[in-house]
């Protein structure tokens, strides 16, 4: 039986809360100044380059593909070198894109920055927290992932203000400078060493590849992919779907923003709950809640504002939790020396397949003549994830 990531606490490697806060701050600055601000920067970039959407696509693809190698690099080079390289790439790529005069240079800068974001935020942060913060890892992950949510609310308005005062290029350079100056000192607070060190490194050298044949890993990967498709399908369609049901644009945007903000307290509550009842039960509940919240999106036409706020509460809570409890469940069922690399593989596959949701939404909407078909399909995907998660072998936390 695969042992959990941590059969017992290891106080000598637990740095307490400062490393969690440092990783959260790095994620807030790096993702907030790059990924979360791209939508604000896009109009200015499009004015100079015609269409700049291709740059954002390359950024997202590079960020997803970086996850494939980050887990391996964490085990070979160590946590701090990987974080530092990712931070430098994020800033350098954004600065290159800001100074670009030709489209190929813009694309190269966006690709470099995407690689850097993938190497310095979610995968290394989750790997370090699940290894070094055992006792209350659910709450620790909530704080860390909450920083990514907060990044989308805090940083883009500042970037927009900088664009108003100067230009989009100056705003991008300002983001690059903030990342370059503020993040490297935070790396020193993060525990050093390799992320996959185990008592028997020789015996565990091929553990990640053995785990690929594990039914537990395959079920988690498939379940997380279904959940990500369900989340992305609603994420990029919620505003338009609410407007087609009679809600005004400002009301639809307010509902969408409120649903995202609900994710912050949901992460804290969900982390504490997962610590108490186990990651498997928590993820099953999340899948069921996401299915209900997705269907609630169609309630605005029947129940008016009551349906809107039902969607805000149910979907807002559920959409924030899979990354948290899913990572905890993966840590429970794979060996410690395999976790960082399997987390990177899982993140890359889920991100790449989840990116197909907007395209599928357009196709299903055209076929069905509205949002009824795509929203129902995404709710069914979330519901289908629940029995997959239930079939994962329980961890010691669940059994206890």
C-alpha cells in the first residue's frame, strides 16, 4: 500500500508559517503582475500589435508545460534555485515583451515569462507546503492558494492605474521591476534542499514512473481534469450566460467578481475541513457542490436574483477548492520521492486539457442554441468526478 507523503511529522524541516507566507507573497506578486494582469494589458498591446491574443495563449501554454519539468528540477537542483530562476524568467520575459517592437519578440517575451510563472508559483509552492508543513497543511495551502486568488483582485487595478498614468509598456516594466526587487529576498525564507529527498533515494529513483501505472494516480488525474473542465467552462462563460438570462452587464460582472471573491474564505474553511475529515472526503464534497453550483448558473432566468446569488455562493465556494484538496489527496497516495514530479505532471495535463473548455463551450452553445447544453455538460463532468475520487484508496487520515 502506498504510504502517505508524511507518515509522521518532521519538526526539524518544518519552518512554521514564515515559509508559507513567503511563498504566498511570491505567488501574489508574480502571478498578479503577470498572469492576472494580462487582461488589463491586452488592449494596449493590441493597439500596437494588432492582435495580441496569441501572446497570451503562448504565455498560458508555456506556463502549463513548465509544470512538466518543475517537479523534476525541484528534486535535482533544489527548491531555492528553481524559485529564483522562475522569478528571474518571469521578470525578464515581461520586460522583454514590454520593450518589443516586433511580434516575434513579444511572443518570445511572453513565453519566457510563462515559463517563469510556472516555475515559481503553484507547483513549487504546493510541493514545499505539503512536505514541510505537515500538521496543518490544509490551512497552509488555503493561505498559499488564496494569494493566487487575491492576486487577481489586488494587482490588476494597480496595473490599470499605471497604464492610465503612463503606457502599457511602462506598466509592464513596473511589474517586472516589482517582481525582480521584491521576490528574491523572499526565497531565502523558503526551506532549501531538494523537494523529493527520501530515506532510500536509490530505491525510489523510478517511483514517479511506477506511480504512472497506479490506478490511484490515474483516477486522481482524470477526476481533476473533469473538475478543471467544469470550472473553466463556467469561468469564461458566466458573464455572458447571466446576460442572456436578462441580467445587465454591470450586474453580471458583479456576480462573477463576487463568486471569485467567495473563494478566499472558502479556501480557509475548506483547508481546515480537509485537515479534519481528510482530503478524499473533502474533494468528493467539492465535486458535488461544483455540480450543483454549475447548474445554479441557469437559475437566474427562473429565480431572478435569488438564482444569481445561489450560483455565486455554491460555485464560488466549490471552484476554489479542487487545487487544495486534490493536491492533498495526491500527496496521500503517492510516495514522497515521487510527489513533486507527479504534481507537476498532474498540473500540466489538467491545465492543458482544461484550456479546451472555452472552445467546447462555443461549439456546444452553437449546437444547442444557448447555454443550457454546455452548462449541463459541465455539471455532469463535475458530478462524474465524485465516484472517481471515491474509488481512490483512502489515506491514513481518511481511515482514522
